[in-house]
C-alpha cells in the first residue's frame, strides 16, 4: 500500500437550486478540483502543495477541507499509514460553486478508491462534511451530496444525513456565470433570517415539491415554475451587484429559471438546449461586462457521475 498514488477530479456543484436552501443541489461537468493522494508510512495527513488558490488556503491539514475530511476518515479506518495530498483548485474560492466541498469529496473519494471501495457513499459523505464544516462553519450537505453522488440530490434530513438521488432529465443544460467578487459562505449565511413567515414557507415548500416532481416527470414547465425562492434570494441578492439585471437577461434569453448558485456570487440558469445555454451565457456576461467586473461563464450538462479517477 505504501507508495500507491491516485489522481482524481471532483465536480463543482450548484446548491440550493433556488427553492431548496440547504436541501438540494446538482453537479456540473466542469469546473472541478483535482487532487493527488499518496499513501505514506508516516501516519496522519500532510498537504504538500496547493495550486490555483492564490496562496489563500491553509496547508495545515486540520484547517483545510480535504485535510480535515481525510483526518476523520483515517481515524475511523484506524490504518497503519498516512497520506500526502496535493490539491489543484480549478475554481475560485468563495465562488458559490462548492469549491470547499469538491476538495473534501476529492480527498475521501481518492482514499476510498485506493482502498478499493471499502466505504459506502453514505459513509464518505459524513467525512466530507467534516471537511466542509471547516470552510463554511456550518454543516450543510447540498454541495457535498451532489458532488459525491452526481446528478440532482435531495438532502431529506440532517439527523442523520439522508441523501436521496433524484433523476436528472437528459435535456438539461446549466449555464453559470462567476463574476469575480468573493462571497464567504459563512458571511452569506450570517445574513439570513432566523425565522420564516408561514406564508413564505408555504410558497417555498410548494416549489421544492414542484421541482422534484418536475425532475421525475421531465416536465420542464413545472421545473421552470418551481425555480423560485422567496426566502434566501431577496436577502442575498444585495451581495451581487446588478443581480436582478443578470437574472432578467438569463430569463429573457430563454432560461427555465435563474438564481444564485449556493451563497453566490455565481449565478446559474437551467435550459434545455445547448444553443439556449450559450445565449444565456452571452446575455449574462454582457450585463457583467458592462459593470466592468471580470467573469467566467461555464456551460455544462448535468454531471451524473460525481467524482472520477483521472
Ligand atoms: N446551502 C448553502 C448556502 C450552500 O446557501 O449557504 C453554500 O455553498
């Protein structure tokens, strides 16, 4: 086992999907993080190198999402070896694309592959969540879940974490724009109301049910009607300059719906044709360009597989 090495990719994820704050997410084909894991004699986790983070991420394993996830997994496995890890961040930190979850998932997936799939996805989720907690200071599985399982996932409950895989209609495309401003998930969570008016809750859970039903039935009109958020978006929109202009541009270009990806600043739109997905990307980008803010557009199908060995 000592000296064995593996390189893996774990995808970006769009969490919340408008109405499903902390309970829904899906994975996209790219961007995503890469991670190399090597088994070494010395016990514990050593992060040897991180690239693509502009020097912002800690090399101390306990403070790093992948590091913490692997510490917990190795403790549980109680094996007589340790691991060295190299992380190559392929998406910006604080982008709302599940960057911390992708690194944590990449770590536990890589170790599990080297050990020849000893643990289930459910078990890996628990370890990856310990890593996610380091970054976002809260347990939420709506990035880790879809990153690890692929496709659309529902987090039915948290005690214990109960992840349900939802079918992914083949025609769906996702357009994401990442305006280059950084929003820390912990700060975007601190803004949120502690209580929700019953009237708003009724609207929200109607939409959650509608979205899940729409995905099962491949009913794109129902998906479109359900991609609305009356609780989180009105608060967080203020963090993204010209958010509603960008959203209107996406909807006018043919999106089924458009909303904040995770805690932002990335914004996602779903559509059912590649051509439309491209038009949406152009429309959103022209609004962001006019603000003189740099941005990156990603157009992808829904990633149904989750992490993979590369
Ligand atoms: N559901 C989390 C939030 C996802 O919106 O705060 C963070 O990426």
